[in-house]
C-alpha cells in the first residue's frame, strides 16, 4: 500500500488528470534511461535480477547440479571474448558440417554430400542440437485435453523474418527484405572466403535469391 501511495500524486485532481494522479509519484522519481525506450517496475526488476544472476553465474561451479554447471559454462563462453575472436568462424563452420554443409559454400556439394543427405535426419539435428526449427516445428507440451500428461505437438515454425508481411508488403517491409537478402549474401561470401573458396559473387547472389524465393513461398 505504501508503494502504491508513493507512486501516486495525491495533489493532482483525478477528475482532471487521472494519469498524473495515479502515476505522478513514479514519474517524478524515475527517468527513462537513454538506452531504453520504456521504463517500468518490470524493467527495474529485470535489471535487479540480472545483477543477481551475474553474481550467481560467476561463483564456483563445484558441487553444483548439472543444470547449474551448464548455465555457468554458457555464461563463461559468452564472456570469453578473446577466445571468441580467436576461434573466429570455426564454430559456424563446424555447425555447418554437422548439418550436412551448405551448397552455396561448398565446391562439390552435389557429388560428396547429396547422395547421403537425409532431410529428416538433418531436421532432427537442427532441432535437438541447435534448437532451430526448419520447415516443421515439433515440441513436447501439456496436452490441452488432459493436463496430467504431455504430448508431441507438430506445428509450423517461425519464418526468418518476424512475419509474412515482410515478404510481400512494400515500404519499410521492402527495405528490410532487401537488407535481409543482402545479409544472406554477405554471410555466404564470408564463409566461402574462410573456406578459401573463390569469391564468385554472381553464383552466391543467384543461390541466395533462390533461398529467398523458397522462404517467400513458405511464407505464402
């Protein structure tokens, strides 16, 4: 009750400016940080929680349960920027190899990969190892008809861009669409360069345009 009263402005007339009456105390004591577009009690709680979590994650992981150890390992891996810089694109190249390589960044994919490539196997690897749903989303959740059990759900996954509007509408959507395609082209060129392959800009652009066309058909 004291906190609610503290966040109010009882000097304001609620019949004239109810917002000032209800929230004036909060507005007087808080300023939206330059790094934020909003500021509420939930943002403050999140900031406080992040400080607490940082302290927990930086403690020794001896005798921790496995889940805590994994969280601390993940945190340390993100904070070790020098090792990230040193490894450069290697983790990405390793991930690509695990899912069957990337035709646009492979000199002879059709000959060496395609005969043994299984979409079902690669989709399951993407889901289980990388938490990435492609073409099909599959997850375990409470059964809507019987909350005492869990069942497998099969659904459509999210798209590369936030919604299907980005694939068809004009204006700012078109600008984002063009930037999205250019981003794919840039990444493909970077990977080819890291694999000591020729630049071949026209080939990369053609291949990424096909990817964009496929994704647009999926969005449709």
